C-alpha cells in the first residue's frame, strides 16, 4: 500500500558493500502479472546520495492523489516510461519522461471533470516538468480544448506553474449554490486562457 492504494506485490533486494559503503538496490512491483515498476540503483547511507532508475508500466496515477488534495480529485489513469532520480535525499534531480494514456481528473472548486486525449508525454528535468500541447475534453458535456503546461522548479522545490489552455466553448465551471453561495452556474471559455 502507498497512500492507502494497493499497487501490487513488492519484491525488493538490497546488497550492502562494507568496503564501498554502497547499497545496491533492485526491485519490482507486480500486479496481476504486470510489472508496474522496476527499480535499480544505488544508495550511499553516509552521504544520503541516491542514483535510481525507475521503469514504469501502467503505474497507477491514483497514488499521487494525496499530494493534490484541495486542487485535484478523482485522479485516474496510468503512466508508463522511464525516470532517473539522482542526488542527495531532499535535493534530488528527476530526469526522464512518462506517457499518460487515459489520464483524467476533477477540479472540485469548479465542479468540472476532464480527460486528456491522445497519449500525452510528460518530460522531467532538473528545472522543469513539461507537457506539450494536448487535447482535453470535459467529461460531462464533451466540450474540448487543448492544454499545455510547464512546472518550473529547483530540484523539486520552489515550484512555478505556467499553464495555457486554448478553449473552444470548454466547460470551465459547473457549480450550484450548494457548491458555493458566492459564485455558481455554468461557464464556458473560448480563446487562450
């Protein structure tokens, strides 16, 4: 279980070298015959240095839900790709890319639910997390747009989001007075948001 979400069976192997002070790690998470995660790498306990390679195959995005509380709910879909985590714990760099087939989410403050179309690719680097322009569709009325985002950061600290949405009558708000007494109703957006 990770964040109360069952991912599968974990097999983890570690081998510590007394001479080098390095822990070699390898492991996998398997669920219903699918290896959702393969991990290989090294960890140096004295310096807290880590160099890990992750191979993801249909790894459930729902495991990230607790980190998005209050902003995004009903996170769904899976990711596949490769990531490398390197550096001291608390100061890691992440490099690689993952694909997000069937990814979707709800924005509870606006009571809107969206599904990403096609198979978006998310690229990770030391300074940013980027997703090139991808079609998006609201799941209630089927209205469409595109979304592009860049999340700038300093080795996973000091985040700064730059997101552009190109909309053509995209459902942007679908609230009732029960959701908010201050603002409610349906709102559609057209143009660059």
